[in-house]
C-alpha cells in the first residue's frame, strides 16, 4: 500500500497552539517535509519530537515533487509543514497535493492554527462571508488587484508585509474611500498581538505616526455592509 501525505498546520506564533493530533502525526511519520529545517527543528524540539526533516519550499518544490510522490507510492508516510500556519495557504503545498491526488495517494489535512479566522473574527467586521486574497502583488498587477475588488460585497482578508502595509491602506482608500472600515491585525498569538480598528484613513494615519511591525493581516469591510451601515 502507498503511504499517506498529511498536511499539518503549525503555530503562527505561540508554539503551544499546536494540536495533540499534530504532535502524534509528527512523531509517527517516516519523513517531515518543511520550508526551513532550522525553523521546524525548533518546533520539534519544543514538542519533544525527534524525526527526519527534509526541505520542501517554493524554490525546490517543482524539482522534488515527483520524487516525493514515488516515495509515497513506495509506502513512505510523510507530513508536510510550513514555517507557520496551514500548508498550501500562501505557502508551498498545492503542487504536491495535486500530484498525490492525480496518483490516488491518500491526502489528509489536519485542522489547526491559521491567522485568517482569528483576524476576521477579532476585527469586528462581518465574518459570515469573506473573501481570502493571500498577499497582494508586490509590484506588477497591484493596481489591477485593487481595481477588481471595487464592488466586492463580502469582508476581504489578506496578508501584507509591514514594509507595504501603508501602501496597501492608501491604495485601498483610493478604491473604497477613506471612510471604509478596516482592521490591521498584528502578531497574532504572539506577545505583541494587537488589533487596530478604524477607517482606512485613520489606520493609515496611525501607521504614519508609529509604523506597523511584525506579521500583518489586513481585513477590509465589503461594500454590502458599508452601504448598509451608511443607510443606518
């Protein structure tokens, strides 16, 4: 029988957020694929797991995917982790999962830590329907990215670099208007976790006064709720 590929979410900050099930999988698989062996090694040391680590990241995933699939077919059980969060969500994983499905290899995905859900829920914006957008393009296609969101009805959530968050807030205000509600979420689950809520104009001014630092999630109100709020 072929092996199983298990996608294991890892903590986004606080290492104690890992689940019991995740620890058990990491203990028992034959091989753990990870973005950075040094980073994942610290997590394994924290949870008392000794297992073999192998690099799997955006620079080598095309090259090694076929070899990994052959190993899985041969009966090797593997876990895939990223530096933080769920593999495949703005991190490597999609190519290997797709290749496994095409070859009828069993794929399991464990529930676990993610920055998306706590950011939306804690933002105070509607969270029954939302649009996840990953990272905005760094350069090429950035204007198109924002323009295509002009009439988006649902709450929007995206990741952004601390070096580009001010630019994102300014661009969002140009598309949605200065008074559109939003939330800049910083350092989720870490010591300096914070939620900055307000209009896009207010959040931009706040960032000018004191730069946003750390891992950032940006949540923006959709047109449906914005128009409803204006009507009272």
